[in-house]
């Protein structure tokens, strides 16, 4: 799956987006996402079994 994602050119898209935002005075912020799909928003409890592969 990682190879398929890399072949889609996501880096080029992100790089081009960064360039456009900088040109217009905006900042692109990348959020850290590890564990976010296993975290419950209401109570901030992390359940490792909520995203079994």
C-alpha cells in the first residue's frame, strides 16, 4: 500500500500546495496523526482495538 501511495505523487501535491500557500502569505501546518483513528473525541480515551487491521 505504501508503494501505491508514493506512486500517486502525494509529495508533489504537498510541495506544490506549500509553494502556493507561501506565495499568498499562508502557512501549511502538518498535524501529527498517529493514533487519531483510535482516539475517542469526547473522552480522549485511546482504544487500540478500535482500528484492528
